[in-house]
């Protein structure tokens, strides 16, 4: 009967090896923190009540996530009020908008007209940093700053 017990143990050992390999592949590497500076994206804010609420939050570090190559989204540290705001109907690459339902900002990477039902409120337009966001797939840290005027 030794062969029978080996047959019972072999699948368990294979499963254990597979699980151990997956854990090694998916566990973050314990490497020293990067000393590379966080990329910046500069926003020229619109003259609106909602955009004026974003101004005091800047500069702010946010983490963007890609949405199928059309836009990148990042959670804001505080909600913005969109009372009396005019919803967007279309967008251009570089437009920065607020998504009330998600308490997040979106930066559009392409031009388009597909706007979610819960609406978008235009905050402004990127004047620098769009190239950094075009290559973003997941967890892209960026410092948002206001464009200096005058």
C-alpha cells in the first residue's frame, strides 16, 4: 500500500508548490523605496465655483488608474460641491473633470463625447504632464499643481 499513499500525497505536494510559486510571483518585492521624484501635472483651473474648491487642495499627490486608455482617474482627499455646476457634454485630451459619484478627478487622454450618467464637471485643462498620464496603467503617482499665471 505504500504506492497508494504516495498517490494521495503527490497532488497535495504539487498544489503546495503551485501556491508557493504564485505567492512568490504576486508578493511585492522588498526593495528600497524609489528616490525618483514624483512626476508633476499642471492644471489651468477654470473660473468656476467647483474649480475654486480644488485650488486650495493643490499641490496634492494623487494616484491615477487607467480606464481603458480613454482617461485616468484619481481619488481626491476631500469632496467638491457641484451645486449649480454646468455638466460636461464632451471632452478633449487634457481636460480635467470632477466625478461627483466617485469623489474623484478624471483626466481625459482622448477627445470624446461619451459622458457618464452621473455627470462630469469641468475643472480645467492640463498645461503640462499629459505625457506622464498617457502611459499610466495602474497606480501612477502624480503631483497635481496649479499652473502659474501672470
